[in-house]
């Protein structure tokens, strides 16, 4: 098998380039605080757990994207003493209050823009592959100024397959016009990002934003590029 020199650096979005967990924590603190809830770590953990579980149900096709949002409210709020609206429209309006607080906290990690600029200057093609709602993921890119940073952007809802399906990574490589073996993929999820990319013949590495002392993004990427 021919080994091809790395020509493209590819990334996951949430919690790799974009600080989703930080924004979600800030958003839920404000959202629930406005509802009179005393938000502690247990409450934050309950919100995160409900988000992860219901998002996975949407990802698997079990429920719609709006319904996974409603389910999160149904799971988390009543035990906190919050009375829910009786209909879906009311739940959607309530979730919009959370979204406004979440959106106000949107940001990329501080090391992202300098790294992407350096990769561009060094001649690498740059790709993004993210699971999620196309509208929301594109809004994140526009809000944070990353909408012009990539040569190809693949969002699962648009391309019809999701990580860790290797076809998603293959589509990204095709749109970058490079062989998958010439791509490095960087993400925060060991299965969806790393194993999925490797099954598509990409070189893949894990970045851990939450672990104190873990290598930063630039170090992870530079090490991967050197290995390629």
C-alpha cells in the first residue's frame, strides 16, 4: 500500500474547535437561573446527561431534532420544581430561552484561529466534519468567524451519514480532493472521531480539552502531521 504525504488537516467541531461544553454550561446557568433554579454541579450534570442521551436518540433516528430538545426539558426541569408548558409550542419557546443564553456564550477555543491560519500558510487543505443540525452548525461557524476557514465543510444532516460511519470521512476527503490516507483527522470523541476516521484510512488523533495537562491542539496536530 502506498503511503501518501499528509495534504489535509481535518477537524471535528464541537469540543474540538468550538467550546460547546463551556457554552452549554454558561447557557444553562443563565437559563435555569432565570427560572429561579439554584444551579449547582449536580444540575449541570443532569442537563449534560439529558443532552447526550436525547441527542443520541436524534442521531439514531428515534426522534426528531426538535423533540430531543423538548425531551431534555421534560427530563430535567420538573425535578427542579419547574412547571412545563402543556404543548410543544410552549416547550419550543422555553427552549429558545436556553438557546439565546447558549448562543451568547459561543466561542472557539483560543488556540484555534492561529492554528488554522498556520495550516493554511503551510499549504494544507482544511476540512470540517461534524454531526448535528445543519442550520445550527453553520450558525456556529458564522457566529465565530470560522465560516471561511475551511476548504470543505461536511455536516451529517446534509451529507446523509454520521460519524463514526467511515463513509462520512470518505465524503470529506472527496470534497477536499485528497486521498483519505493523506488526511489527518482531529476530534475529541474516541469512537465517533478517531475510530471512524481510522476505518476510512485516515490518520486520526484525539484532543482532550477537559483533561488538565493534556497536549494542546497545536501540539496534537503538529505531532500528527510530523508522523504523516
